[in-house]
C-alpha cells in the first residue's frame, strides 16, 4: 500500500482550494473517464530533474494496470455528476473476508465486513461490503490522517446501499467533502444490523484521496515514421479531478516533456490542451523504431514529486530505397574547366519513384550540395582535373547530414579532359643565310607528350594577324625539337602551332621576332651586389651581332638601361648609353631600391632586338 507524508491539516486545506484555481498537483492513478495509459509514481524529491528515472515505463499501449506499489484508489469519470458515480461490485482497498461467506447461519451473528476502500471510479467516495444475519441498518466510517503533527479524524456517515441486499450488499458514502486535506487516511468502519448487533473494524484499509489527472483525445501520429512522415505530432487535453469537491478543471500552464530520441518541451494551453510537433533525429544509421513518450512532473503539497506518464508509443521506422540519376554518364571538358554534374535524387515510396528534396550530396571531399525542388542538384568540383577521371556522386555519409529515412546511393560519370598543349619556342635566330634555327619542347597539361607531335611553323608580318603556315615538322619522342629551316622572308614574327586532336587542344608557342641579323647583349652585370642606398650602381655589358655563326662586337649602337622595382610589373627606362667600338658599354645610376636591371638594344634596319640577362640588385 503506497503512503505519502502530508502537510498540516490547515495548510493542506488551503492547498486544496488553490489546486482548483491553478492545479499543480496530479496523480496518475486514474481520473474520471481517464485513458488507462496514464501511470504515475511518487518520487520523494524536492523537484523534477531531467535525469529522474520514472518508475512508470512507457510502452506502445499503456496499461490499465496500476503499479504493484500503487494500487488503484479509484478513477473518476470525465464528467462527474453531483450524485457521484455508481460504485463497482468490487471496491478497492485491503481485502477482508467476504460477508456472504462469514455470516452466521443461526441468525445470531454480528455484521461482517468484506472489501473496504475507495470507490474504483471516484476516490471521493468510500465503499464498504458488509453482510449480517439480519438487514444492515447503518454503516459509518472514521478517517484518520496518517501523517502530520496533529492528525485529524473525520466521521463519515450517510452510507447508502448501492448493490446487493441489506443483509449482504455494498454501501457507499456521500462525497467526503469534509476531509481537511489531500493525502492518505486510515479507515475504521462500523456497521449495525436490524437485530441490534454492532461490529467495528479498526484499520480496515488505507485510502489515498488526491487530485488526479484526466486525459482526453490523446493521440500520437503518424503510425510509422518514414521519408514522408518525419515529424511526430502529439495532441490531447489534460484536466485535474478533485475527489473532495468532485470538480474537474483544465490543467493549464503545465510543463510537458516529450522524448523522441531527444527531449523537447511544451506547455498546456488555458483549456489544458496540447499540440506538439517534433522531428526526432534518429540515433544510429539503422534505427528501426523510435520510442515516443509524453510526461510531466508535478509537485505535491508535501513537497514530493509525482511523475505522470500522459502517453507513449513506439513508432516503427521505414527506410526507403534511394537512387541518383545523372543527366550525363560522361562529359568532355577543356583543361582549365571544372568537372560538374547535375541530375535528380529520388526515393521509392508505394512502388513509385519520387523526387527527394533536401538530400545532402557529395562529389569527392570538397563538392557538396543539397537537392532542391524536384530533387534537382548540380555539383561542381572546385579543383581542375588534370587528366581523364571517373567521378562519383553520392548521398552524404555524414551522420549529421545524411537522411536516416533513405538508403545510401551513388552514381558515377566519366570526365574526358581535352588537355592543353604547351609549346616552348625556347631558342631561335635567323642567320645571315636566312636560315631560321628553332629549339624547344612540346608538352601537355596531363604531363604527357601528345601522340600527334606534328608542329607547324607560322609567320606574320606584325605578329598579330595574317599568320601563315610555312611547313611542319615532328618532335622527338620526348617532345623536344632542335632544327634549322630556310625562310624566304627573313623579317617578321614566327611561332609554332599544334592542330590538336580529340584529346588535346590546339596550341601555340610564344612568338619571336627577327630581321636578318641577330643581336645580343652578353656579360650584362649590375653591381655591386648588394649596394647601399644612395650609392652608385654600375651596369656593364657587351652588345654583339651575329656574323655567320659567330657573335661579334656591335659598336656605336645605343643600349637602353631599364629597371623594374621589386614587387612591380612595369619597367622604367633610366637612361641609355652608346657602346664603344668593341660593343662594350658602361652606365652608372644612383641606387634607390631593390629591383631588376636589364639592358636592351632596340634594333633598326635589318637587326633584331636584343635583351640582356636580368640582374637583381639588393639595395640596403
């Protein structure tokens, strides 16, 4: 038999009145018209905490059966009447001998009590089973508070026969509105029969008279969680029945706790109703069900806390197959472009493939997106592919992003990279016989030598338009070339061209400009190195021209000295100097900042330009 400590009678009476105005107490033993899913236990703590372990375990179908430690003390109906509910044939309470089996056969015996306890349908009434050798004429009871510094005793009279016969029947009290407070009471019953026999049974039973929560219209939906039903809706209405007054009032402002893998909270409305929508984040990749429960804690007048389970259900989880359909199974891109793919992600539901919106997708480690309307998506790898490759688009495997209601899926597509061709016109000149010497190499962006190694020599008068092919040659197996060729017009601009193929883009080399005679600046030097700021930088070198196959002095020609400051892209002309008859030149300048020095010969007539070695000078 459950027992609870009580506050003093005076405080309890005040709390009893306050509970009807703003109910803060509830016990889940049952209530008028109460759904039997509710279960309550008393936890003698000062307040609820998230880690409190309920003594009532949620289940799919809440049980009508009270906890073994908490026998039923009567469940009031949804709409109590003034006359009160009709007692059942089997009142609750500690069993005593059945009066019909113990009545004296000779007609000389006193009344014998059977079951004594609270009316199963309403704890505000006391029921007593009694039999005797003659008609029972009066039944009464004394209820004594079990706790408190000065326990009060209340006499309850006016019992009426509600079932059976006066000689063997069940009697019910009026509503016990005179009780001073809620709590547990020790019950002593007395009975008298028509021939004057009296019987008193002390400590016949113990009854709990406490407000009880009443639940109506409770619902947890949907029946199954799947890709189209990912939210759980809990709804219903909670009232509080007062067995002393017989009144039922909405349990407004009550904090509720929902557990659906994670914890959520809500508060009942003014009419005691609640409507809660939660989206459980499934724990684990292969979750098969989600237990859902709705409960609350209430503080009792004696400071203990009672856990009340409002509703519970275990929802199965159905995982649907998914698939990714790409718009293209292969794409062709030029080197320098990024690999992209688009398509739709779908899931199978009721035998039909449907577009899946909001699904996280990956392509490699760095390309991620989420499907939009119609399940459409586009993924672009942020890095440029250097050669042909196969890319995989897949639903995200990240446990925080993956959709737990869909199976993982993937799709692949091939990327054909049209490689960029690189041609270096590394070294060249035109000799006095109009032979053009060309030396360089040919490679591709994938690091391989293109299989089609045919290069065309092209010429233009201005280096911008009118390029014409003069002929072609084939590179060596390693992509290099070194050869001479006669040119009819030994003046203009030259470049090399590769026509390309299905796997290689057309390519052009850098262009070179020649007249008839090549020139060069050799031995160029800017010094000293390093040099102090404000001191003199001396530039020296030798200007030469190509004579046959030899370089000779090219005297009496002007050489320009240019300077490029560190970090800058533009060049500044600092001055010029005329080479002596041996082609030597010397020019001095004031050191101002770090930078690169170069000597340039600007050709005229039949000579080509010459540019010296670039010399960097550190100014300190």
